[in-house]
C-alpha cells in the first residue's frame, strides 16, 4: 500500500516538474542569450537552474523553527528578474549580477519577520499593477525572438522564422482550447516541442550543444567568477526581491486556501526566509532569484493533493535532472522563433495574472484608477525610453531606466498617499482568489 502511494505521488511529482519546466528554463535562456553566453556557459546555467529549483523547493517543504512554509509549493526562477539582471550584467558585469543576488537574498532573510507584518502595503492594487507591467515589458523580448533574435540582422523576420513562431503559438492555443486537465497545464511545453520538431524538419535545429555537453557534473560555487557588490545593482535587486515576495505571498495564500490550511504570520516569515536562503544559494551557485511558481497552484487544485509528498518527488526529480548537463543542453536546441512564440504566450499570461489581481480592486474609487494609470504609464514609458533620464547621475539611472522598479515604487507610494494602510487591503481569501 505504501509503495502504491509512493508511486502515485511520484507520478504527481513528475506532472509538477513538466508543468513548471518551460517557465523554469525560460529565465536562464533569456538572461544567457541577453548576455551572449556561449554554449558551454548556457548548458551550465540551465542545468544549475534546474538543480537549484529542486533545492529551493526542498527548503520550502522542510518545516523547522527557522524556515519552510510547509505547503505544496514549487519554487522556480522569478521571471521579473530577467530585464533587471540583463541590465546589470550588461553595464556592471556578471560578477555584479551574483553579488546583487546574494545581497538581496540576505536582505529577504533579514526582513522576513517584518515583511510578514506589512503585507498590507502590497494589496492587489499594487501587486496587480506591478505584475501587469512585468508581463507587458517582457513581451517585446518575445517578439524580437519570434523574428530570429537579432532585429538588426538581414534575416530578421524571415518567413520560416514567423512560421515557426506562429505554429508554436497555435499549438499552445489549441491545447488550451481542446486539451483537458494536466494536458492544458503543459500546453507551453507541448508548443515548444512541436515548434522545435517542425524546425528540425526544416533544418533549423542543431544538436551540437547536446553532443558537446557532459553526461554528469557537480554544481560549482562561483562558476562565473567572484561576485562584486555594486550598491545600485543591489538596490535594484532588493526591489525585485520584494516584488517576488509579494508574488509568493499570493501563492502561499492560494495554496493555503486549496489545502485548507491557515497561513499565519509565523508561516509567512518561515516561507520568506526559505525563499531568501534559496536566493543566496542561487547567487553562490550562479543561478537566479527564486519565487513561488503560480502555474503550479492550478495543478495542485486540479490534482486535489493535500500533502507535500508529491512535491518532494518533484524536487528530487529536479535535482537529479540538474546533475545531467545533456538534459540542460536540450533546452538550447529550441530555435529562437519557437522560443519567442512560447515566451509571447507566457509573458502575456503574466500580464493577465496581474490584470486578474486588479479585478479585485475597487474601481468605484477614481483614485485607484489614477494610481494604476500613472504606475503603468511610468512602467512602460520609462522602460521604452530610458534615455529620458540620461542627464541624471548614473546611480539614479539604474532605477529610472527600469520600468518595473519605477512602476513598483510609484504604485506603493501613490497607494499610501491616497488610500493609507487600510485602503484597498486584501485579506487572505482575496489573495487566494487573485493568485489562482
């Protein structure tokens, strides 16, 4: 009987791995290509990301007096960190990326107790606005990839590239419309596999990265070199970490609602600490910040699980997969247009998640409309035209040129100014609904 339970739990754990895989590898793929990493570096980046997703998930599953929320939560790389980390890496170097990640992880651990008490600063009005901006600012990245990845290249927008991108999108839509249950939860993964298969038929897939990758490797601390600690980069990542904590809060309340468990301030504190530890380890082993994956919340609801056992299996599967570089290298064979098609849908869904959270906002209050309008305007506008602030000191430009940061700060400040601490506050049930 015990073996049968373990067998079912293992299958459910595999489902969770498949549901989050496309989202998990998207972050290293985007950042690695944005920083022009070579094939060997990309293989390490993707493999260690998968490995650390498993480790980060284990930290949340393991409950002790210091950390662990003890809910069936899966952690993965935070998509909102993509644009800021590319900016940091391009301007300050790879060392500054990992220095800022380590510092932000320490910050999260230190403020965990305090943050569990001030979640009222981040009602759906604020979090919905920020997550909407995150999705919308990333969509141009996906569109560039749909055309081939380099907008200045003569081949950009080639008909075959467009065919691959739109076939991938069409597959995802078809699975979402006609698929049922678990099949729908892996629609993006199926779209990427289908698009890559078509690309292989057209001769656009190279298996060289898989052939060059090792069969097994051991994670190496500071693989990309010694971290450097740049203050402006650290401050930027701290803002992104706070956004991730807000997103995770929604995931925690949603899972608590589904599993019938009360998410207390003490549990929140332990959850934030586990997330902070995962971010610190991510910086040490040269991967990226972690947050609760909202796409797995729906799968928990679908499968009806109430225990952490299947998620333990998922974590162990991720760790094992991350030790096999050839498995990580497989993600590299996905052509840019196919990846762009999948990213367009995923980033669009991120924006829609934010809009869904905004649906909980009281729009009878005109001030709320103004807060959202100005915050989204700043977020999108400043991201498109960062040169607007070129006359300001370079340290300030790291913030003003990042739409996500400007949107976050604007939404928080205006909400406090117009609504105070009690206005538009969401209780745990609203958090749960907003995160589904």
